[in-house]
């Protein structure tokens, strides 16, 4: 039994090393390999809309202190894809990697009538959700061309979400 656990741990370490990404920044933080992980949608991942401006400000302050990028997640609690995306980001196998690489801030857009000014600040018009932005601590959006690619989170694997975030994060 102990030999079996040791072998399993070795295989997991080997797999994580083999798939750790190509960028120097991501090499220090191996990508989680989650395979067919079961993802549970989060019931209410978004705080009240009026809390978003301060939350975004706090996220950028933390990002500047820790040299991480900001992942701004525009969505709403009624949106199934938004709730699934929140479930992926909080999954136990994924959350540590997310926390090492990003300061995550969820922005409640309600029914596309709240916090649109925050999206416009980053050059985005929110017409569908979720919209995920990867932003440098200085405010540069790294994935302006692909903001809706996580919009069908319900049909994506958790690994596809992680891979997409890693791809965007490597941009400069």
C-alpha cells in the first residue's frame, strides 16, 4: 500500500512537471492537471454590484504588491456559465494555482445594467457573460481579443479553462 502511494505521488509529480507550461513565469507555478474533475457550480459567486468598484481597486492594490495579474470576472449570480466558471476557479486542485498567479475579482453586472463603467475602463463592452479579463497590475488587458472564450464554461472542461487562463497570462 505504501509503495503504491509513493508510485502514485511520483506519477503525479512527473505529470505536473511535464505539463508545467512553457513560460518562465508559469514554470515556477505548474499548471494543475485536473483531467475530468467534477466541477460544482457556485451558487452565488458575485457580491452585490455596489461592492465591485472597491473590490477592483483592492484587487489591483494586491496585484501591485504581489506581482500577480488581476483576473476580472464580469458576471451575475443568475448566469449558469458564470457559476460554473466560479466553480472551476475554486476547485481544490485549481484554486492554489489561480491564487499564485492571479488576484481574482468578481464584478456583478446584474442584468447588464451595473458596473459597465468598470468594463469600459478596460476597453470592453459587456454584452454576454461571463467575461474574463487578465490585466497586468499596471492596467494592461492581456486578452482583449478573447474576452468571451470562457462564456460557455458549462461545456468546457476544467482543464480547458486552466489552459486558457495560462495562455492569456503568458502574454505581455
